[in-house]
């Protein structure tokens, strides 16, 4: 419960958290050491590892190299049930409540159990909501679900609350990696006001200004992937 407890106490103290997402599909093993130096110099508090389309078998290698060069908690952010590595510290156990594809509501979760049993990963049940972002993102394509309307703040907040009642410990508002438009700030504040659990926001956040505004709107943690991939010195 260490990772989750830390996220909760950060929320209580209004200490904002920043995760850098490394997609195993995109990072080269040989670049990870250097990436970790950049991450260490940045304000990042967590490293997320995962992606929608990754199905390689070098996840263990990648995570071991990260572990050797960073002290930050490594949290799996899996695109499917096979993206599990015992070398990470925790895993977001995602329920894609924005969609109605039962594979991403139950099938992957059930299939993950035998794999998780072989690890001591901290499992963090998370409501995962895909929000319309102006382009078809990989999450939409791979999950074969429609994102939620970006103007329907109330319904998104209602769905987030349902996830909380179901027992999920986090809500993750996702515009999708490389999103044209990030999750609207008004939606971030609407959802953050509706729930008690910590709120993660990611997808299409590309500027320091956007990070600041998204925190101000009520995000407890922001996830940044593409901008760091393109420019490792973004935070320096
Ligand atoms: C995390 O998918 C994101 O939720 C990462 O998005 O690559 O657009 O930063 P970016």
C-alpha cells in the first residue's frame, strides 16, 4: 500500500505529483540510462511504464534498467493483461469505465490474476476514463471503445463517482497519448469535486502552463509522455 498511501498523503497536503510515462514500444533499452538522468533532474515523482500496443517480451529488461538508474516508484500502466513485470513496484489495475467493451471491464483483469500472483506488485484499482480528444488515439483503437464526450462534464463525473463506489482507489482521466486536446480543465475540476479519491490526468499535456493549469483545476497527478519523449530536457 506504499505507493497508494503516498499518493493519498500528497493529495491531503496538496503536494502535486508528476509521472513520466515511458512506452516500451518507443524507448530503446540503450537510451534508458540517459532518460533516467533526465528524469532525476526533473520534478517527476513517479515513472509509469506501459502502452496500448506493446506486446514485446523485454518489459522485464526495461524495468530492471530503469530500477538501476532511478529511485522513483515504477508503476505499470498496462495496455493489456500481459504487460506485467515483477520488477516494477506497482500496477494500475485499470477498469475502462468510459467504454462498454467487457474485455476491458473484466476479461483482462481476470486474465491478469495468475500473472500477478507471481509478483509482489502493489495493485491499485483505478477507474480509467477515455475522453474525446480531437483525434482517434491508440487507446480508442486498441480498446475498441468510444471516448466520452468532452462536453459532458456531469456524466463523466457521474461515471468517475460510480468507479469510486465500485471500490476503485484512483480516477484516471485520459485524453490518450498524443491527444490533440487534453482533458478540458472544466472537466478536471468537475470530476475532482465529485470524488474523494485522488485524480490522475494525462494525454496531450505539452506545456508547463498546461501542467500548472491542470493542477490548479484539481488534478493530483499529471502524466506526461510524448512531450518528454520528444524533448528529454523539457523539464530542465
Ligand atoms: C498518459 O497517455 C498519456 O495518460 C500520455 O500522454 O503522451 O500525450 O503525454 P502524452
